[in-house]
C-alpha cells in the first residue's frame, strides 16, 4: 500500500509500538518505508486483511471527524501555551488532533470512543473559555494593539486570554476568549 509518510509513521507508532502490536496480533510481517510512504504486508491472506485494517486504523483512526472551531482564538485555546493543551487532550483521550495551518478546522481521528471523548472535552474547554466580544471605533484599534502589538500581547499574557481584533468599515470587533474571570480582567484592561 502507498500512503503519506505521516500515515506510515502512524502505523509504526511511538518506538514501533503500533507495528509490533499489529504483527503480533496477526502473525504478519510488515515492512514500512516512511520516505517512500509504503507498507508491504506479508502473511496468509485473511491475516493480511486484518493487518491492513489495523494499519489503516493506526494511520487514520477507526473514526475520523471534523470540528469547526470558528475562530483563531478558539484554535489558540485548543492549542494552549506551547501546545500543552492539545498534547494533553491527545494523551488523555488517545485521539489524534490536527489543525491545518491557517484554518479553524480541527480534525479528530481514533477509536469511536476516543473521538467522542475528545470532542466532548474540546467542547467543554471552549465553553469554559467562551469570553466576549466588544465593538470599538476603528480609531481606537491602535491603542488596543499598542506599539508593535505590545499592549495587546501584554493584556493576553497578564490575563491568560486570547484576543483577536477584526476591523470593519467604521468599527472593529474585539473578540476575547478565556475563563470568565480572565475575560473580565481583559475587559477592564481594554476599556
């Protein structure tokens, strides 16, 4: 089979754990070439079919789902500082989570239970960090950002919120995501 290099890495797993488990469970021999993106599975045909299904599930997950996060702020909340939140979600649920650069679409893959668990945890995380939106005049956007974005970064760092500013024709929308307490502190600093 020919898949992407990332898919073949998923088949291999951390330290070869996935590929070893599949070989042990099926009695098949699996040769994986990450650079070429290929898998060669040898063994009795019935076992090869089982091994192929196991490899597919390891690479792409038994279940794939998509969750639209809706904003860059929501993406940043899911990532967390230094990607700690998304890594923690993956570790605790066993679900693979991917957000393509420049999008707000979260791709989930794993067992049905892992995907359902991750979806529930992400929705709860976003609900707990809902925040607020406020409208300001475009002439005030510069003072929100500060020199080189310094003021905005400072507010985010001091409150733990994610802040996005979207300009309209005459007014800008300031979207703040964070816990209720953090969002209130950010609101006080922005006013």
